[in-house]
């Protein structure tokens, strides 16, 4: 018995179809003519089944009214007797399969169904509107679900440790946000630390490193360098460079370095090769002290220099120490001073204080040899600023004067009336100030004068006069030089002028030259006077330039006079030599007395050529 015809999906509906006998094109059952070949499609009914189906349907309805078994009977009737409508030419000859047998078989699920788009109007269907898929298409819900499962299967799943680590970071961020908003004093990091520990337990290196940082800082948990070192070692073992470096640094600072971490020394050297400044600093200490490595001051100096160039201020002082002491081979005091000065600029003044203190001891030692300080009962020659000299025995030294016993008379001499050398021998305060001046000049000779806040910190630590601005120093010098508000004090004026002149104050340089030239408070020294005047003239000071020109003119005249004197002396010498030569070439007479004959009283003379 023939089976039910196949169906097409048209506009979302399943419609029975049949094939054209002329071209085998699937067409809707209600079509009267084939749109491809134009063959007329004649519809006829099967007389064998039409009445029987109707009767069975009526019988099924009646049975349905009597009970649910009617539905089963109705379905059985349709399956048994329902025959598709066929065209007049659809019957196959005897011995051949029905031409539409393949269409009456049950199709696979959605695989061979053909989607035909039917126009809105009842016009004949065009073959171009028929689309046959190249492959079977699955149902849409099943396809979407299948695609979702495929994407989920292909996406790489994060390791459990990474998931826990990200969770810990979010918890830490939440705790920090809560702390900023409420300021509880200590934020709650318990959940974050537990998540970090769980991630570390999964072998996550950054989690080990973060735990090490937490225990090293000791802000949310009790500080424990031992636990921090253990966590850093775990992170370093997993290949975290920051963990290796931190472990090496902690191990280097411990009482028994590298005892519990055999790899830390290698990690420290690797970090130093990468240019890590702190690692270079620690490695420099090890080379300098010969701990766990061979003693090598040269390698220590190289490591300290690289650390200093990497921004480690502590290394600046260490380079200065090695250069000043010469442990690395040679002594370089100016180079050491430059490194100490850089460290002081970074806030590390301890090295510069030690350096200046050492120089201060040298200056005081030299000053004690050239200008020894005198005490009560010693003989003294006091030279006053006006050139007068007082000799005697020191009877008493006061804060501003000295009393001298001279031939039974007691004389008082004020410090303000003395020259610099005499006052240096008798006034401790002025002597200390002079040491400060010489130190400042010595440091300026190294190429970088000590100035600013660093200079004041150093001088205050060494009980030396604090450096002020050049204008203030020059003003103090002028007050003492002119005696404003008191007596004229040339030594103090010299002191303040000299400090201001070292800071390139033009007027102070001029006055300092004048004092050297006139011998005011110091011995006359024309070379020093000319040197300071030339510096002031080079800076544009007109009076100093005039002095330099006048000095050059005097020097030129003096040189001319000297040249004339030398020429006159040479002429005199030449004349004397000529006279001597002429006298040596002339004949000379010699008179000789001879004893005469016996009884003779006469003498004789003879000519000698």
C-alpha cells in the first residue's frame, strides 16, 4: 500500500508535495502546472480508500466519544488505509518501483527537507526560489546548544592557582578601598591572605611572592623576615625573578647568609648582572668584606659604582670611602669628595661629614705647625693692624683681648686691633673660623664648592661657622671693615670678605684684594691682592679693573727700570773688563834694589820687559 506523500516547508509550514512526471521537480500538491517544464498536473483520488477512510474516521469519532481507545483506532486507520493523492501519470509500470517511492519513505530528521520560499501572492512558484542545502542541517535549538558546548570546550581553562590569586587580589583591593573610606587603622586582609595561601598551595609563584611581601612589611600580619624569606625562596624556585632577588637580599642580610638557601648567592649575582641596584650594593659589601666570596676591593668598587649609577644613594658613600682610603688601589680624594657630595644631595650626609671631618683634622694639624696657639706664660710678638709690634709675656687671655707683660708694664691688646696671624694664635673662636675658611677653599679647589643646606648640616655637625648667602657675608665684612656700630675689626672683616669671595661675590673679592695690598689685618701680599683683583675685574668690577691696569702699568715701568738697570750693570762690567784688558797689554817697569859693592851706598834699577 502506498505511503503518505512527503512534505515541503513553505513559509514556516509543512505542505504536501509531489513531483512533476516530466522533470521530477518537487511541486506543491495544489499546483496545477509545473513551473519548470509546463506539464499539466492532474489530480485524482484513489477510489479504494476514499470511502473507507471516511467511514473509519466517522467510526473513530464515535469510538472517541465512547473512550480514549478511539484515538488509537483513528491513528491505525490512517496508517493502514491513507493513500497519497497521485497524478494521472504517477503509477509505475509493472515490475518497476514507484517513481516517488523515495519521497514516500520517512526522511531523516531534517536532513533531506528542502526549504522553499513561497511568494506572498498565489502566483506560480519560481524554481529560483527553491534552495537545497549542501549538507543536512540540524535543528536550530540543538545547533545553538552544540555551538555553546564547543566554544566552552575549546576555551583554555585558567589554572586553579591563577583563579585563587585573582580572587585574592580582588579581596585585597576591596580591603584597601574600605580602608580609604572608613580609615579603620588596619584593613581586614584575612580573606585575601587565605586566598593567597590557597593559590600558593596550587604552586602559583606570584602568590608565594605576595605572601613574602606581606610578612616582610608586617602591616597586616606580625612581621617575620624568616617567613618572608621562606615564601620568597618558594617563589624563586618557581622562576619568579622578583622572588629570587628578594630572597637573595634577605639571605645576605641575615646572621647566617645563604645557610638555608644555597641558590641565593647565584640569584644575587644574576640580579646584579641584570643591573639591580640593591643587589649590586649587597654584592659590593660581600666583596669588600670577603664574606662568602673572595675578598676583592676592586670588584667591590665596581659593584658600588654600578649601584650608585642605578640610583642607590648608599652606594655613593661606599664609593667615596674606597676612593679616599685607597683600598681599591689608588687614593682619589677629589673623586671621593664628588661622590660624597652626590650622596649628601640625596640626603645621606654621613659620608660627607666624615670626609670633611678628616680634612678638618688635617687643616688643624697644619695650622698647629705653622701658627701654633699660645697660652698664658708664653712669649708673644703681637702685630697690630697698623703695623706696630708688641713683644712680651702673655699674662692673661680674655674673650676679646690679651694682656701682655712688657718690661714691667702691663699692656692690653684687643683682638680687633691684631692682624690675622696674631689673632689666630690667641683667639680660639677666630682660629676655628679660619679653619672653616681653609676647608671651604680646599673643597672649592676640588672643583665643587660646598654650599647650600648640605654645607650647613656638615658645618653644624663639625662646629664650624654656618655658611650664609654671599650678600650677608659681605655685609658683615663691611660692618667690621668700616667699624659700623663698634670698633674697626680688620681680622673679622677679612674673615667675612674671604667667605663671601669664595662664593664669587665681586665686591668682597675687591675688598679682599685691597686688604692684601694695604696690609689691613694681614701682611702685605701684592700677589694675593692682584689675584683677587683680577677675579673681581673678570666679573666686571670697574675699580678692580682699574687697579689691575694700574698694576700692569707699574709692573711694566718696573720691568723697564729693571731692564735699564741690568743694561747699565752690563755696560759697567764691559767697561771694567776693557780697562783690565788694556792694562794687561801695556809694559810695566819694576824697580829692584841691589846691594852694591862693599862700601857702596848706592842702588840700581833695571828694566824688565
